[in-house]
C-alpha cells in the first residue's frame, strides 16, 4: 500500500508517516522502485504508535516503551501516563466548576448602559 493510501486508512498524514520512519520509532518501510510499500504489519505497528500518541504518550516515551525489556517496564510507562491523564482530568474538572460558578453568578439580564432613543 502506498503512503497516501496508508495515511488515509490510518487517518493521519503522509508527513507523519515519513516523520515516524525518519525518527526511527517504526521499522523502515520496504520500498518498491523507491516508493514506500506499507504492509499489514507496518499498518498495525503504526496504529499502535498513533494510539499511544492519542493517549498523550510522548515520542520519547514511545521509544522507551518499544525498547522495554519486559511487559512490566511497558506497564510502568503506561501507568505513569494514566496518572498524568488523571491529573489533567482533575484540573479540567476544577476549571469547569469555576466556569460554571462564574456563569451562575452572572446577572440574568444585561444592565442597560444607554438610554433608549
């Protein structure tokens, strides 16, 4: 599968696929006549990377995840990210509460600032 088809199927950009290959968080893609040819295994690997990125895992953490010698090391990386997401959720919930309080405290009608003509 060519890069544009792979990008479309993965709902990402061809630039992202090239970048991931360039920074070596994925195996080099087989080339036919100089053009990348993505296999089902390549797509599965990229899906895994994109899923981690969607969960907020950094590129460096993905490298560590891939280099981990055990599932326990991988579990630790994912557990740390889960804790970070929980912290972000807590912060967002507090922000939402403050906004809702501000909304509730607003007057129900705007005060007239100018006289009617």
